């Protein structure tokens, strides 16, 4: 049994070192764990530091134009070409609990057509675990599923979700074997490439399940354009609305609604996803707030 972890990075130091260490500490008596790092044009010597600190890690290099989805796609293709039974997506700012992969694999081996996923803690001391998102088109399209840590750690805990991120998910090779593009970097290069993946997987009958006691810790401060997700001055307005590094840019989220949401509702949500960041950009650009500090 071969599991290949795919880690996309762009200037991933120092988090990537902690991420790889957590993979190396996985209890993997029942599987062979391999690691592929896709370095998309890092300028902080990430690849050199990885080579100095670890053996047996394959590095794929990009020129800075792969972004998250392209890097994930490239790493997944390489993993499957090299015989992986499962591809494990994890971000460079994630740290796994030592039994996480073991628990995910056990669940995947017991069930067909599942994507086994970790619960995410955004603070090492947090008692609240993010367990994916449920779709609610008539309220808010993706509702976070928050579970108390004590319940999440129960051995019997399993929760199906509709959407999820890329923080520790185990994907069987059978999903990639389907005659359908399930990773679409040409459409969603960075943000919402993960959500679009789950929409495509659901069409093929594969659903993500959050597996109890499979926990990943994430540092949410290392990615994105604005740490607060709000425009804090007029200079930030243009990148907030048009940069690929902004989750609220006017292209990606509306496009996801148009392509992936049910017909009829997709047009309504696409319009909302255009109006909402425009309102926020105008409102926060001209509102003076002394409790905000610049984050760019």
C-alpha cells in the first residue's frame, strides 16, 4: 500500500519543515509513505532546505505560475504515475497528529468511494474543530461544521461534508481514474480549486468524510492577501478585488457559482459574490477604524 503526500509550496519556510516532520512521524506500519513537494518558484531556498534536512523527498519545481491548484495537479499526476494507491493532499502550513494518516487509511479501506479527511484546528489550544462545510444554497452556500474537540476525538466519530479544503485529505486512485477532469487549474488556479474538486468528485459519487481522531493543525496567517480579509485602506482595494491571491477577488468565487451551483441559483449567487466584495471594498476603504493595523 503506497500513500504519496503532495505538498504545494511557494516560499514555505519555516512551516514546510514542521509539516514534513509531522509526516515523518506518522505511524505507517501498514503503508509506504512517500512525499512529493511541489515548489512553485520559491525565492526563500525552500527546496534547498528540504534537501538538506530530509532524504527521499521528491521535489517538482515550477516557475511561479502553478499556484495551488496547478501544484496539486502536478504532484498528484506524479504520485499516480509512480504507483500511489492513495494521494494525500496537505498544505505546507499544516501539522499532522501522529495517528492521522493511519486513521484516514483505516476508514478508506473499510468504505468505497470516500475521500477521508482530517478535522482542522486553527489554534493548537482550540476546543473547536472545523469538519468541512455543508451546502445551504437558500441561506449561505457553505456553512462551517464546527465540532467540539471532545466529540471529535471519539473513535466512532465520522461526519460527512459537502465541501472541504486541502488540509489533510486522502484520495483513492480510483477517483483519479475516472474519465473526468476533477482538478481544473486552468479554471481555478488558486482559490476555490479545492471546492471545485469536491463538486466534481460529488458528481462521480465520491464524498468527503471527516474522520474522528485524524487531526491537523493549521497556521492561518501564512496564506492569502489580507490576514483580516478586509480592505483597510484605499491602496488595498485593487488587489483585494482583482488579485489572484485575494479570496474575495471578483473572478473566482462568482465563477465557481456559475459552474458548480444548481442552475437558476448559480446566477443569483454569482451576482451576490460580485456585489459582496464590492460593498466591502468601498465600505472599509473609506471607513476610519483605529483598531485595524495594516497586514500587507
